[in-house]
């Protein structure tokens, strides 16, 4: 057997033995964890973090790592969504009329003449708070949706 054939066979063995044969709850939870972790910056080790979380939550480890790796190409869109959702939540809290006014006000603070440290901390405060708030909301929504969607698909396949 050629080396490529062995790798291909091992890949399909892992899918058959460790993902498809596992309980649908565990596979769905693993997929949800893999997607949830990508809403937060993990500096390129999101699939490892997803794997460790899957161990901790007793979810399917290969499905967690695979979901994290498969959604990695859309991480820039996920981060943009984080900032948008966080901004939508924080805009009324700051007394601004709309999201555009909120963002422009934050940029005006950063571009104002003055101490560079104040500018840096203002920038980090704006993007950090907005980003993390958006990430928490998006992770909860998309993680829950993924859990139910994958669980539903696996239960339909079993029938």
C-alpha cells in the first residue's frame, strides 16, 4: 500500500471509529466547542484549545479539533462580526444614537492630540471591550445553533 493510501485509510478509520460511532450528543458538543473557540483570539492554537476543552467537557475530541480547523478560514469574518455585535450592544450604553456615531467618536478620541499612552489605552479599551462582548454573544449563539444543528443531523442519519 502506498504511503498516501495509508494516510487516507487512517483518516477514514478515524472518522468511522471516533466520530460517527460516538454518541450524537458528544459529537455535537465537540463541533460546538470547535466553533465557539474560534470567536476568541487563540493565536493559532484554537484547534488545540478546542481539543483540551473537549477532553474537559467529555465531548468528541476529533470533532472539536476538526470543527475548529474547518472554520479557521472564516475567522476574520467572525472577528468582524464580534466588533459589530459588540458595538451594537455598547452603542446605547454610551448614549450614542447609532453604531456609526459610536465608532466615529471612538476614532476621534484615538486621533486627538495628546498623550500617546492615553490614545493606546483608549484604542485597547474600545476594541477590547467591544470585541470580547461581541465574541461572548456570538460564541453563545453560534455554539448553541451548531450543537442543535449537528445533533439534529446525526439523529436523522441514525434513523
